[in-house]
C-alpha cells in the first residue's frame, strides 16, 4: 500500500533496524470491538495479553491513548465507539509488574494536569519500571473537556503549546532535582513562578536508570511540529500509509530539529499504522476488505458523514447516496472529535460528493473508501520488505501498530512478520538493554547533555 517504486528511492540507512510499538487506542471505530474475539477495554486480561505478545515480539513500547471525558454527539453519549477506560498511569503501573523490558507510554494532558503532581506520577512509573516510562504530551483547548475540572473553562487555542512547554519545563526541573542515579548530592529545591504555574517543592522521587521519562508528542500542525522538534524524543505521526508523505514529514521534522539546535536524527519518527497479512496477496486483500467493512458499520458510516453535515443522519440509508444539501454551517464541537468550521465542512462535503459521483459510491462505500489506505498488507515476506524500505530510506524510525482487533491483533505480526524481518537482519533477536531510552537508541535527556545543543 505504498506509493513510490523502490528503484526511485536511495537507501540512506542500509543497516537501520525496524522498531515497533503498539498503540492501544481509546475512542475509535477502527478497532472491531463488535467481533466475538474482541476483549473488554477495561478487563486487565485484555491489556495483559496485548503487552505480553508485544514483549514476546521485542516491541519497544506499549502506548496508551486516553481521553478525559466520554465522547458525545449532539448532546448524547456517542455509543458507537469504545468509551471509558482506566487511568493510563495506573494501568501501566500494573503492566510494569508483569513485564521486564517493554516501554510504557502514558498519554497525559498538559491542560488539565498539575505539573508537579503529573511529573511525580510519571517519575514514579519510571522508577518502579526500571526506566521504561514515557509521556505522550497532549494538549486540549476546549471547554467541553474543561467542564470536568474545577477550573473548567476554555483555553485559548494559541496558549495550548505555551502551557505544554511550561508544564514540560517544570517537569524536567523536578526530574533533574535529584542527583544522578546511584550518586551522592543534595536534592535541589524547585521554584517556578509564572503566569501559568506557581510551584515550590522539594521533589521526593529519584531519577530512574534512563534519567527522564521519554517524551512522545503527536502534533501535526506547524506549532505542534515545532514543539516536537524542540522537545520530543519521539514524534507519533499520522503519515503511516503513503511513503511520499512520510518522507516529506520526516524531512520537515529533521529541518525543525536542526533549527531548534538539535542533531537532525534526535527526534525518532513513529507513524501510526496497521498491518494485515495473508498466505497470499489475494488472501491478504480479502482479509483487508473484511476488516474495512467491519470497521465501518452502517451506523458508523452515518455517524461519520453526519459529523461533517452537522446533523443526525440516522434516518438515511447507509447504502444510499450522500445528502443532496450542503452541510449546516456551524462550529462543530470538540465532543465529536477535532473541531471543524462550517467552511471546512463544505470543502470536505464537496470533495466527498465528487469522489462518490466519480466512483458511484454509497455513503458506507465512501467511508470505507476514505479509510482504505491505512498501512501495510500482503504476505509476511512482502510486508517485511515494505517495512524495511520505509526505515532504510529514512521515512521513519519505526511504527506504532494499531491492531484492528484486541487482544489477538498482534499475533500475526509477532509470529509471522517479525521472523521475516529477523531473517533479513532488520530486526533484533533479543532486547539489548533494559530501558526504553536504550531500546530507541536515544541520547541523554536534553537537560542532561553537556550543552544545550547536545552532542551526538
């Protein structure tokens, strides 16, 4: 499902290894939760099976998405997707006890968390896991989420990353307040007084063997990319299906990293993607079609199109045409996902109408068509070759796999794709370190380097 012939691209990193993480999503329709094989999103046994499969497959990290409020649609709970799940740090602490090497990535919001408390909880996970914790730094600016918190309210969009930067800066001060692991010295007092934060504390948690929790970030706007280039160890991107887009994204992130005073390879790139394998190309295609049509149920298709039209389309026939009228011009609230302006919805609707007319697509066929290019499919050997190509041409450093079903969704990758990668010398045969920083081949934390630029 890539888009450029192999002969057109130079291999810039001939010895690069493929890296894997697993992304256990929160609210989504791409995981087929209705299948009889699907596990509960709150049952510990589900998470245990996924993470044990990932560690058996020598994955670098287990990545948890998280939401701070149940998703709604037009004032009612949105019950077509999975909703609700235990707190990420609590859950990862439990998983740390049954694993030995795999990294543990907690999505945590900078808008509605206190910096001192969050830094301590992340550092506690890092210490208790022996240096395997990571923080996926996310921002929120809507009052819909804020209504769940005492201070509530709306954070101006322009301030999202200003608050995220301040929160991360305070966290790093706290993490650096203890002397090096195993060393001597006094604990430093942390004092931070600004328009955003008022912090006075003596930290209580030592640093782990990896120094700091690893920083992940997933912003794709220019501001988000700048934040990642200046701060992140790993950027989680959405460019995991089209190679040309992935190469363009990688070049942009590396330019921004250099502009921020860092080596160009300082930020590892892990796009989210899916993998579907079959015994033959035809088997893989048949399986992929089954997955796509089960991800997009009739009700899901109507909900997705209704989100753009800004109205309830449950009375429409999902096997019929798109609405003939234009979308309602309004601001779509964040409770239905990312806010979209009315003008933008009309652009999307016009594009969808053109595609539907050109290919004679119903509502459901259109939604399936729009979601069909989502990763890699083929025989295990063909998928392995594609993954290697992406890594060795410099498009990515690894992949954050989103299983289409849990808890069994990693089994084909671990049992069939990983051996093909290992046979080609493009995947480790054992863990070579014990910390997530070692697994990812990262330098020391930014604040612990000899200079602000950081030496290779």
